C-alpha cells in the first residue's frame, strides 16, 4: 500500500513540475509577431514567399500555422530547402531556391528523336528544377522506349551546375537492344494449328528480316487486340463457346525478349439450328425479309453472318419505308445437339433523326471525302446498321490510322449528333523494286504514288520499269467518286517496248491510253468498263522471220471498248482458303482505228479447305476467244500460252508455230484448266513457306493465216509439277518444277520456273 501512495505522490509532483513549462510555451504562442523577414531568396520576391505563409505580421505566433506554412512552401516546388525560426517578435523564413533549367538535352538516343522525347516529358528550359520532376520524366522516357519494344533501356539524368543558380539537364540514354518476341505459344488449340492462329493475330515473332516492321515488339494494347482477333476468328468458324483464358507476356531474365502465351478453350463446334424472322410491325411481314438472312440451317455457325443478316434486314426494312426499326437476334443454344437457333426480332424503334455530323482530326483530307462514305446524312432517320457500315467504309479508305464513330444526344430527345474522329496516316508511297524471273529475266522498277491527292481521295501513280526484255513507263489517275456518285473514273497513259526476239522474232512497241470506270453492282459483284486507244508497232524482225510475221510488220492503231464483270467472295486475296472468283469480259475493237475484232474472256476458280485450312485445293479454268469482224485477227491480238499461265512450257511455248523458224504465232482461242493442292512443308510457320502440287491442262489453237509452213494442232497439252511459295523478307518468291506429260513435238518445254520480286 505504501508503495502505491509513494507512486501517486511522485506522479503529482512530476505534473506540478511540468506545469510552469507548459505555461511558458503558451506564453510564447501569445507573442505578437512584429515582422516577417525572408532570407536566402535570389529570384523569388519576398512577397511571393510570404503569399504562401499562413501567418502574417501582427498576428500571434502559432506553431501549427508555422508547420503548415513550411509544408506549403515545400509543395510549391520552388525551393530545395526551407526553415522557419523565431527571433523575438520576428519570424525569419530562410529558403534555398531550386535552380532554373537553362538547357535540356538528350544523349544516346538514336532510335527515338529529340522531338518525340520532348513531347513526352514535362520539364522545359526556364522551368524550376526538382528531383521529383526529373524522376517522373525519367519514367516517362523509359515508357516511350518500352512502347517501342526496348525494355532494356536505361535513363540517367545528369545535372551541370551554372552560375546564378541555373543548371543544364542532360538525360543520358542507353537504348539497349530491341526487346522482341522470341516465341508465341498457344495452349488448348486442337482444331487449328499454331500457324493458323499466328496468321490471325497482329503480333509476330521476331525474325532477322522483320526490320521494317514493329509488330514483333511487345505492346500490351496489341495483345488485347489479339485476344479479340482470336475470338472473332473462332466465332466465325463455329466455336461459339470459345474464350481466351489468358494472354501472358513473360520477359526473359536477361530482358532481351518476351515469351507470349495464349491459353484458349475452343469448346465444341456448333451449326446453325432453326432460323426464323419475327416482325412486330404489322405492315412488315417476316416472310418478305427471310430471303435476306445469310444464316442457313445446318451450316457451320458464324457470328459474322449474324451481323451481316442484321444489316441486310435493316436495309431491306428501310427500303420498304421503315427506317426506325431495331433488329435483335435471339440466340438459343442447344449444347446437347450443338446447334444454335437464331430468331431475328424486328421491333419498331424510337424515331430519332441525325441532327449534325461532326468530323474532326482530318488535317489533309477534306470533309466531303469522309462525308461521302457516310450512309447517313444530316436530317436522315438514324440507323445503327448504317452507322456501322459508314464506319467500315471510312476505314476502307485506308487514309487513317484510327477511325472512331460515336453518337451523343442532340438538342432534342428525337435528335442525335454523330461524331467522326480520325487520325490520318501517310498515303504517299515511293517504292523501288527489283526482280528476276525465267520468263521476264532481270527487271527493276520505280513507282511514286499518292492515294489521297490534295486530300481529295484521288489516286495518282507514276511508274517506270526497266528490264532485259521490257521497258515500261506509265501514269495513272483515279477519281473514286466521279460526278459525286459511287462511280470510279480514271485514265492510264503508257508506253511499252517488249523484246519477243527469242519467242517470235520481233520487237513490239505499244503507246496509248485507257479511260476506265468501275462501279459496284451488288454485294460481291463489280462492273468495270473501259476505252483504250493504242498504237502498236512491230519491227526489228529477225532475218528468219516467217512470212506471217513479215506481213504483220508495221504500225496499227487499235481503238477498243470493253467491260468486265467480277463476282468474288474469296476470304483472302493472297492465299485464299475458301470462296470463289468468276470474271467475264468482252472487248470490241473497231471504233475507228485499223483493227476490227471481238474478244471474249472468262475465268473461274474455287477454293476448298481440305484439312484445317492448312491444306487447300483449288480448281480453276480460264479461256478466251477472239475473231475478226470482217478481217483476220492481227498478230498482236492473238492469245499466247506458256510460262506463268501454263507451267511446264516456255512463254509462248504452245500453239500455232512456224516450223522453219520455230517462232510462236499465237492463236485465236485457248482454254486452260488447273487443279492445285497447297500445303505446309513442315518448316516453322513464321518462315512463310508453302508447297504446291499441280496439274495444268489446256490448249491454244486457231490462226487465220493459211501458210503451209505453219503447224497448228488443237490437241490438249498437260503438265504436272510441284512448287514452293515463300513470302520472303525480299518479296514473294515462287518456284515451279513442272514436267509436260502430254505435248506436241514442236512445243517448247521449260521444266524450271522462278519468279522473284520486291519493293522497298
């Protein structure tokens, strides 16, 4: 008990001893400040410093306000150090100013120029230097390099002290090697090979020949885009349950590359079940719209076809006078039978009109070039399908890096504003090319092209090609919207000199022009018409030239008009895997000039995927027939077969021929059928090498000249062979090895064929 009493007495004594001190502190806080004095400032005025203080002369000293004033001065970023002390009734503020940046520079940056880096950082000359700002800008520079694929880049800021509290700031940059993508792997893909999936995404593996591309560097945004590309691909192939489980980019320990791994779940493959259209609009019966649906019961499920059907139904309803319709697909999935039934419900949507269309971001491209691609105009009834189509058409111009089409509320409930924001890209092209083929020997060409001339959407082209056997110069111009209609119009001027000495014993000069126009007829169908006026000259005949060629020597003025109709639904223009293409055209010569004839040409090819789109079978046929209108067909208008269009035979290798000289004379009719199987050859997919095996069957016959020294047999010829296609870094290379199995004695064989060309 005594112990507790003693402790209590001691505590009270201690508290009593402290009380006078507290009263003393309180007494200090009641001191009235007579003045505030600023010391250490060189550039910054006293009043500027005082403006940040939360205490003024004439006010009592308050420690909490002094502490808050101290923090306020530090937060300005103007000072490296600040102290505040009291001397009697005077408050002294001592500051050490941060230096001013005199000059800012970058060193070691070879891949990214100064202007690009300067646009990313915050510091500038005549701005106050602070460590925090410098470190922030260091991180911004590193981010720029990472976006360009250089994750090993380092940045070290160097400060050079100058008089008058100024500094030069230098960012020393070690760019490091480009951090490419070493490998892209897929897990969970059973129905499509890695090669097929690699061709669907935008990211590529780093290869030595990809120096002109940046798609082989890691970009998080591109990886997100690739996830969507994979999803769209699988949905178009029937895998409605497909999902990307993860997309992971792992940086190697030495920071010299990335491993990207896509983990996917393909799910089951679905087919379309029952397809129906239901309309809630009384005057719009569903049976009138069912023909517009492209989804067919029993076919493989394809999400793209559902979207296509929605657009077609919306367009058809609009043509019938129902602009305010809303088409919604109702999906019913049968997981047991693996079918997806689709019912297109047509509802009457709210009446909304386009109040205004705003176009931004176009610096060069004129507004009307973009507006004419819009399927909506101010005052029109708003239509979602037409808005999507408009966005697609603007992107199809290929003038812009980015196209964003959005909508917002207008000035009234029944009005909407459409905003089109674009980001332009370069549309000028300068290409220098070189090539070699067993048909045309060595060649080189130069082409200058502007696809958006003066921002009007016009296409201007100038090209020169020089080779061992041919020299060409041509100029072309195209106006895509002639007379403000969806009608392209253009012209070509050209001059060609071609050496046919080896094949037929003469040289051919062609000088002339072509006026042309093209227009869409319907989906997948296009029409083209043209008029040409060409002067042809046959000269430099060999001493052994046959009588038929000697008679043909001289000048001919050929005036022709013609048309071509093309129907195509190929899924890819370079390496199609499915779809077909059909062309039919006729050319009439005789509208003035020296030649009168009618030529008809047609071709058809269809592609069939045989095995997982890796092995593709194509079957095709093409042919032509020309006859004179009251006169013989001249030498230069006859068809010639061999080389590229009939493998296994030389250029002009089959058809009518002069026996004595061996010169090819051409024929009035030809037909060629081809069966080809394309397949991978087992090399890594990124090499882009494909193998082919093929059979060509055809003939060339018919000649108006009745010279007994001419041999002409309409018998079929055939060849079989193998080939390779390589999309190399130097351009596409094609190699064919073909052996004629059915031929005539006078035909000219060519077992090995090579075509190579590139542009830079």
